């Protein structure tokens, strides 16, 4: 495996670790029972809320190289991804 491929895999693993840690934090705060009571519309509204926060952030721009504002954007993206994972987990529990 090339060094570039290894670096890409490592970068992806770092991101998935961030999402997994945020999901664990959410599960600790809310629990699976809370998630299992939500309808698809409620999940969609929550995802839309966080997607809107990402959009609001992007309206003010993000810089290259990363600036502190970009870390705030990264946190919003991780939180939104973890919310989507929670929704998928709730679906899996419902149908298992």
C-alpha cells in the first residue's frame, strides 16, 4: 500500500473516531430509548437544524489554511454525522 493510501486511511479513521466519540457522548446524554421514540419527521427536523447551522457557518466563509472558525465547522459536521448515525441505529433497532 502506498504512503498516500495509508495516509488517507489514517485520516478517514481519525474522522470516524471523532464521529464515534460524539455518538457515544450523545448516547450517554440521551440514551437509546429517547432515540427510539422519534419519528422520521423528528429526525429529519433535527438533521435539518444542524445542516442549517453548517450553512450559516459557511455563509461567513472558511479559510485555507484552517482557522479557529473552521474547527467550529468541523465540530458541527461531526455532530451532524453522529446524529445521522443515531438515526440509522434507531432504524436498525426498530427492525431487528
